[in-house]
């Protein structure tokens, strides 16, 4: 419990100071002068000491309650709710056949690229409290696996159920990026972000993914890209399932984002930490604090005390 303006308590002795400092009124002087015709209708009555004392107590209570109301009594509360961040994020994940390769280590055992991505991406999504997160997957074609929602737990659960082959085994990067752009286009979020992860090169050739990224930038979106896999197309063009990191870098540059090169699970976890710095989550912010205000109750008590004093005064003069 605290008070918004505690110095107002200094006003409590004000009525006593006024009674002491102001000159006393002569006993013979009347509080109200009435015309003779009206004065004849009234007759003096003896003041009831009980009513007089009760009236003084009511007036004192009214004054104290009024002063307390002016101090703004309040109690701090911590809310469990987290406000919306105003950010929409769509993850575009590659589900091509190369994601089946087991060249990542997770918890001391060798796992497929998809298993490593599922584990890290699900943790990342669960930490995006306050964001609206969606999921697009692509292989031969792209489709929406989860529409943007504040229920990040549900999106993380969908990520854990992804399987290779549901969208074909090719790598339609441009289609995945284009569908993510369409899901974010027209939304009123203050910030719209696409995180594109691929472990190969675009095999469709129908749309230039860099041109799609430029369109995203013109629409006010940012695109971050993750190039996944030990082999790189630029340095090892003959390697099996080499990732086209150069194109992914150009996509990120065209859309005002950044690109990340991932060769291990540790690199993938470092990317999630970097994304948390680039796009801060409200989950790491201090809890929302508010105040429960009690001044209306004090003001109501002051009004009730004044009403009681008025009733006692009317009874005394009746």
C-alpha cells in the first residue's frame, strides 16, 4: 500500500488551525438575518448536544476521508498477462528430402537436420511470448502449416509434428518465401518478420527468390535467412545437398535482414539467441505492473459523512 501524493496529509489539521486563527464570532450576532414576516414563523429551540457532537464527528470523518482520497491510496499489482508486441513472425522451413540427412548432433546423438531444426525452432517459438507466430513449410510446393497466432505453444507443437515428404522433396525456396509474404501482406502489425531456413538451393526457377525478397522489403517486411548444412554451394559445388548460402544472403540483404550460416546444432542455437537480440521478445521484459486505486472508496465515505452531518443539522434545526 502506498499513496500517490502523501504530502496532502499535511492538510489534516487545517480545520483546527482555522478555528484557532480566525476571530471568534460574537454570540449575539446571528448567522442569518430574516425579514420580520419570516422571522415570526420561527422560534428558538434548544440545541441537542448529542446531535451537535454527532454532527461534529461526521464532519471530522468527512474531512479525514476527503484528505485520504486526495492522497491517492493505492496498492501495486503484478499482472500475469503479457501485452502483444505488435510483431508478426512467419517461419518458412525447408522440408525437402535433404533434410533427412543425419549430420547433426543433438544431446550426444546423431540426428537428422529436420530433428535438430524441430528441437531448436520449437524452443525459439515458445519464447516468442507476445508475438504472433505463423509457420510455412515448402518442398515441391509451399503451404501454411500454422496461421499467425499468439498461441505460440500450438505453433511449437506443429513444428514437432513436421515430416519430410508432405510437401514434396524438392526445394521451392521462392514459393515458400512468396507464401510467407502473402500471409503477412495486409496485416496491421507494427513489425513483420520472415525467418527463412533452407539446406539446399532453389530448384523451381519459376520465381526469383531475390526479387520476392525485394517485394517483401517494399511491403515493409524484414527477411532473415538461415543457410543450414555442412557443405556450401560456393565452396563445394559438387557436394551432395550443398546449401546455396550466397542466394540466401542476397535474399536477406534485399529485405533488410541478416543471414546466418549453420553447420551444427550449436550454430543453430546461436542463431536463435541472435534472433532474440534482433527481434526482442516480450517474454524477457519485466512483468506488467499496475495499481489498484482506493481513492473512490474514500471519496464515497466523505460524501456519506457529509450527508449524515447534513441530516443531523436538519434534525437539530427542525
